[in-house]
C-alpha cells in the first residue's frame, strides 16, 4: 500500500566473469584470475582477485531464522497497513477493505405500540484509503456504512428504512501497545427521506482503540451539529459511545456497544455473539472476502434506526456476519 527490487543476475562468461575458452572451476574453489595484459607499452600488470561466491556476504539459512520472528521464505513487506477499525479487516482489494461489521440477520423486534414485528436487518460497511505517508503511520480515509431494515415478511416486502453513514477521517497508528490507533474526522448520517420522516445528524468525532490480549476497547467521543430534523437526538445518542470486543477462544467473539443520552434518561446497548466459521463447518474453503460466521445479535434502547431515535425497541436476530 512498494515495488520489490530484483536480485542481480549472475556474471556472464562473455562479460568477463570467467575467461572464455577455459574450464570453469567451482565457485567456492576458483583461483584468482589474472587480468589481460596491458595494451599500452611500458604498462605493468597487477594481479586482481575476482570476488567469488565463497567470499560473498553469507545469507542466513532457514534454520538460522528460527526464533527470530522472521519468515525465511517470505518476501519483503511494504509499509505497515493501518490498524483495523471496529469490525474492519486488513485484507484489502484494490484499496477497499471491510470497515465496520458486515452482516445479514433476521428475527423479531418489539415496539411498544405494535408488538412483535419480524424483519431483516443488514449492514454493509467499506473503507477506502485515499492517502498514506510512506512509514505507514498516518492515513487519510473515506468510509461508508449502510444499515437497512427490511420488512421482508410483509406482503409487498418494503424497506422500512435505510440509514446512510459516510465518514472522512485521519488515522494515526503509533504502534505503541496497548494504543493501536487514534483517529478523528467528520461523519454524516441520514435516512434519505423528506418531510416529517426526514432524520439526519452530523458530527465531528475522535476515536481510539486499545488492545490487550483477547480484549479490545474503543472509546468514541463526538460533537453533534445540524440537528434541525431531530433537535433532541442528543437525548438518545449523547456525546459518544463505548465499544468492546472479547475473543473467547478461536471460534467465539463477544461484542458490545453502548450509548447514554445527554440527559441520562435514554440510551441503548447492542450485544453480538460471533460463532465459528460456517464454511469450515461444511468443509468448504473460505475466500478472502467471504468468511461467514454464525451471528446472534440483541438490541435494547432508543435509536436502532434513525426513524426510531426517540422510540424504545427490543430486538433479537440471527444470521451471518463476515469475519473481521
């Protein structure tokens, strides 16, 4: 996100590596080669030793690299890639990478006014690196996340709402444990509707990621503005959120995201459980961009979707998530 130089070609006989017409001696045993006689009269000749393979700088054998943290067969690597954001993977394709969790789940949501409603919820999230400094510590990125709520079980299967969330931010990777990255930027979120159904808010934000062992924590702080469609949205979304992820062995991951409103009378919590690899369960080889796990998600509070930012809902859904 560095072109690798080719190894120099071995000397050719015609270029003076070994005089033509002579029998080549194995490189490790080759004797010094006398240069051609001087052409100019009165010039003296001097012996010149041609470096041989035996005198070259030795290269460590694979056994010598054991325990050094290096891979003897690996090619040189490029500058470090940016640390992963919440739900982001470092597997890249043409500059794009998964950003926040990508999932497709179905289940029931409970709304006090209407009872239990079956639906589908899915989220698609990608980021693109616009600029990176050569050492790989500073990154300028564009990200896009879309969260959709689909009443697929209704007769006409309408979408209840889509939430669109572009972001533009700068990220710094200090490579200093336990701090993995710090980023700051601008985000917009809206539902694309007009009139009384329009919901939107903008914010400038700062986020950090701390990782230690199996636990990763992401504190996020924001300042909301442009709230004319929903001036009291801070009562539900507050001034930030706290995200945490805990790995439970090789096949399980527990995540939680919580917010508290600015008046401390509203808030929300999302809890997700990521379980195993679906493809490996059936003996199918995973692909770089398709690594589905079974996913169980629970929600309680205000603002699961923008249209419901002031409505308390509870939901339980299950489906697949693309592994980080």
